[in-house]
C-alpha cells in the first residue's frame, strides 16, 4: 500500500518531496522501489537488444546478398576469359566487348522491364508479372532496401543467362545484331520463364524446385545458344565435304588455354555466390533456419560436383580421344557446376559426386553429338555445358532430392511425383526459350542481318567490327 501511495504522489500529483518524507522512510518501500527500478531497466534493455538484434540480422542478410551479387558479377570476367581463350586471337576484342555489353545493356533492360515481368505482381495466372516497371523506391525503410538488395542479386543472374550465348555464336556474328539479342533476352525471354519458377508463377505452385538456376538461368541461356548457333551456321571451314562425299569436321583450337583455365577458375569462384547466396539470408530467424543451415551444404555439394565433373570428363575424354583433353576437362568442371545448381540444397555430398560424374560424361558426349551429328558449330561448347547439364541438373532433383517438405526424389522414397514436376518444368521452359530464341534470331537475321561477310570473318571481327586488334604489334596468329 505504501508503494502505491508513493507512486500516486510522484506520478499523479507530481509531489516528490511529500512522497519522500512520508514513504521513503519505510525500508520495505525502498526495497520494492529498487526491484521495480531493476525490472524497468531490464525491460528497457531487452527491448533495445531485440530491436538491435533484428537490425543486425537485416544488415547481415543484406551484406550476404551483396557479397553473393559481387561473386556472381565476377563470373562475367570468367566468361570473357573462357570464351576468349577457346577461340581464335583475331576475335578476342569482339568477345570481350560482347561480355561487357551483355551486362551493361542487360542491367538497364532488367531494371526497366525484366524485373517487373519476373517479380512483379502476378497478372496472368502465374505466367507473367507486372506493375513494377522502372522501379525506384526512395523511402528509407526495409521494403525499399529489400528491393534494391534483391534487384542487385537478381540482375547478375539475368546477365549470366544472356552471356552464355556469346561463346556459341562467336567468331561470325555482327556486333549490332548481338546487342539486339541481349536486349530481348534480358527484358523478355529470361524474366518471363523466371517468373514461372522464382516469381511465384505456375511452376513454383506445382512444387518445381530449382534452387539456383539450372533451368531458370542455364537451360534458358543454353537453348538460346543452340538456336543462335543453328541460325548463324558454322564458321567458314568448319565442315568440309571431301571428294568421297564425307564431311570432315575441322577443329579450331583456342589461342590461349591459360586464359580459358583462369576463366573457369573465376567461374567456379563466382559459383559460391551463385549457389551459396541463393539462400537469400545469412542469419537464423523465423522460418529461415533451413535456408541458413543450407549454406554450408550448398558450398560443399557445389565443390564436390565440380571436382567430380572434371575427373569424369578427363577420364572419359582420355579414353575416347587417347589423350587428356584440356578443354574437355575444363568443360567438365563447368558441367558439374551447372548440374548441381538446381539440386545443391537438397542432395547429400555423395549424391553431388554422382551428379558431377554423370555431368562430366554428358558434356563430352553432348559436345561430340552437337558438333559431329547435328553439325551445329558451338565454338566453346556452351550448349553442352549449360543446356544439356542444366536439364540433367533439374531432373537430378527428382532423383536424388532428400529434404522433406522441399524435394524428395525417387531414390529416397519420394516416388515419381517430384520427378514428374521437374520434367514438366524442363519441357515447358525449354519450349519457351527455344521457340522465342529461334524467332528472335530469325527476325534479327531477316531485318538487320546476323552474320558478318565472308571477308570480315576471315579477317577477324576485331578488325572488321572494332577496327583494332586485341594483340596489336604481335603476329601470333593467321587470319586465314
């Protein structure tokens, strides 16, 4: 009662002196006041700590996505070096320019149009997004920060899908026509199918699982690469019919294998952001525990699949060609990386090794099939790496998946349900990417022209398209 009277005098009446004289002389009241003060301090500290922990978690998640975006951005350098190294010296500057402009044009188009189609509010039954064109929120709040963080992380994926095509159409494509292709894949082709899976569209509602983009990114880029190479036709001298009527397939060795190897290593390095940061968060919070604890497993499965892909490609090509083929081994690494991109979060390390071994063999078989059976000239094997193994990696989810509530495959008692959904995604996205890419390249060919002249191709695109050599002053190659 004394404590209540004290609070009354101080809080209600504002008369501290009377309260002090009348009530503080009671020792019991002083003890109760001390306890009350401690409780108030603890409550304030708890509220302050909770607010700061939440703020710290938001900051760490943001930094994690920014770090992932930077790692994936480095992959652009990897693609540039890989494609330059595996092609002829007279086209080095041209390939470098295409990789530069893939990102620059792609970033603008993805901000203006692509983001809305992919992550905007669903407008047509899970087929396409909308309403977020030219997004530019200026409020200082979590929603604004969340948009900018997500956009930066997603734009580097869009650029990756675009730049896959560069190597497949290298050494004979008009530069202006390639830029037109880049605009359309970044603004329309990639974002619309991406909405089906990552934007809450119809495939995601079916339970389709593609953790980091075996289908969303790599298969889409791989289909575009295959269509572009087919419409362009082979490089001059690639397929030569002999007097006996048989067609001889001529190899055009890359001019700088160390460049290509460095490019592969940079791609592998960037893949830790590609797969690892696709968790989206780096702290434990409500509903996020599975994603956070998956980061370590994702990086381990990514490493094991890439390594086993290289080993399988090395052994298989060595057996077939009677030599340890350098370019095939490098493509084996990339094949393992592409194949593990969809299932990396839902498979065990042992399954990752199996996936990589199969991918390493598939890439060798696919390169030979596309080059010698289909007679489609893909100078760097982009279609085999990204399309063939993008499809395989997506299907692998339905075979080796082993995370309840996310994806459980055939080998772990999940039946064929997940595998069936994965196959639906492969076919539907494949049809979309193949048809739209084929139409796009045919329209560009008819309206603007797609291929350089025979004279310019023999001269090299560095001189014919850019009026300068990559290696000025060094006679290190033959233009013929």
